[in-house]
C-alpha cells in the first residue's frame, strides 16, 4: 500500500535540521527507506547541500533522491520565507517506477545546442518532476522538444530560486549536487494529478484572434485589439480598471476543441506593450489566428479565488507544491497562504515544496513555464 510522509525543520544548523527531518521520515516509515525522497533547502544551506545529500542517503537510503535550493521553503501548512529550513517529502509505492533524470545544455556550434541526458526508456512514464537552474537550462525549449518526443507526459516542478546569478543554485539527484542544468524524476505507476493556479481571473468576454503575428495581437473579433481592451475597461468596475492599470494579462486558450472555456483552460501571459496608432497589443507569448483570447487581471483576491476554485473537488494523500517567489507575504500580506489553502481544502496531508523562479505545469494538455503561479503534484 502506498505510504507518504513529509517533514520540516527550521533548525539553523544544517546537520541538526537534517537529523530532525530525517528522524520524522524514519518514524513515519518504520525505519524503511522510501522509494522517492524529495529535499528542498533554503539559501542558508547552499554551502552545506553536499553534506545534506550525503546524510540523507545514509540515514534514509532512498531509491531516488531529488531536490533543489530555493529562496523560501514549504512544509505542511507553513511557508518559511525568512529563515533556514529543510523540507522533505517521502513516498513508498509498491510496483511504481521512479527513474532519475539529469539534463544538461551542450553547445554543438556557436548558435546551436542540444539537451543531453534523457534516458532510453522501455516504458511510458506519465509524470516528470523537474527542477531546473533558470540561468543555465532552457526549460521552455526542453518542454517543446518533450512535447514532440513524449506527448501526453505531464511535467510538474519549478526553477531553483536561491540565487540571482548562475552558479548560486544547487540541484540534487541521488549523490550528485550540481550548479547547472536540470534534474528530474520520471514517475510511472503512481496516480499523480496536476493543479495549475495562475492567480488570475477573466474580465469581459473571450475574443477570437482575427489578425496578428508572432506575439503581436492586431485584431480581436474583427476590431483592433486595443479597442477591444478599451471596451473591456469601460465595462469593468473601478477596482478592475485599477488592476488593469497596474498590470494587464491575457488568457490564451490552449485546447480550442472544448465547447466552453473556464479556469484551467487559459494560458496566462503578460501584456507587455501597446501601439496606439495601429491598435496592436504585444503579449508574452506567440499567438495564432483563430486562437481564443480573454483579458485577465491579477491581485491577491484573484489569486486566492483561483486557487480555491481549482482545488475544490480534488482529493489527495500527499502533495508537492511549487509556488512563485512573487507570491507569499509579498502578494497576500500574510504568511502561509498557498500552503494553508491546500491544507484547508484537501485536509492535513504530507506536503513539501519550494518558492520558484518560474513554475512548470500543464495547461490544456501541454506543459508550460509560468509566473506568479502555484503548481501542485497531487499523489493519490
């Protein structure tokens, strides 16, 4: 029968923190080693991450050990944003497969590169957990290539966030602690459901893109895109007009085959510019003619509403949580928001996670890198 456990320690000394957290996992597993052990540590322990990995392998003997450093850490219903922390997640699932993956970027010429390290597989895993260094690994390009090679595989995770430049983050895979690339775990034989909450709510009505190119939207339903935005703003409340002024977003429908569109069907991207003369809007994603677009706004209330709505009706035995480093207290004004919502809606359950510099998760059946988003891997 599957078993899950999670543990959090805030001890300022790495050896003590690892001992406390590993002890809780050992107690929960009656001394057995887990099939999968996930470890997230705060920036305070970047320099000691090799020792952390060595101790965890010796104390818990996991089949696969995976993790990363992050600017803030999630454990249970708590988000540790301003202090040392070690958070562990352990899973033991009979007959499941957990395959470690270590990925690198290799330049093949002055302008071309290859992503190396993908294993030869004799099965089709349903899920890839992924942690990447944002400075040395092109996660967007990797996801596009994976879509061609392994359609239908969901990717859940995020970018390490403990540093502001290359060489400052650490990624962990079994006994290897590295500063670049990406690490992951392929999962087969486990029911893992994804929830991707992009923290926005829609405004107005959806429009079909009738003219545009690249990331520039020229016309929506036959009218200049900027004119459609002005219509939407004129019909909005004063509060929503203020949110539009602070930062507007659009939601792009990924799967156009659905008869109706709701939360979870839109890929949210920023509006990054407007041309008053042509009426064109520039957004943070390429568009195509015939795609459905709807304006969106984001604030603490919208982010809270979105997470509640998307989690409602789900069940889980355990969860990994990847939230944006732009959320937390900075967005909500109080601690523990995202982790607290998970506990309230899904019940007390083993949860570990990290604040990321970009979150990865599927929308409309395709995997994307997101911002200001919560991505959850729900284990059942």
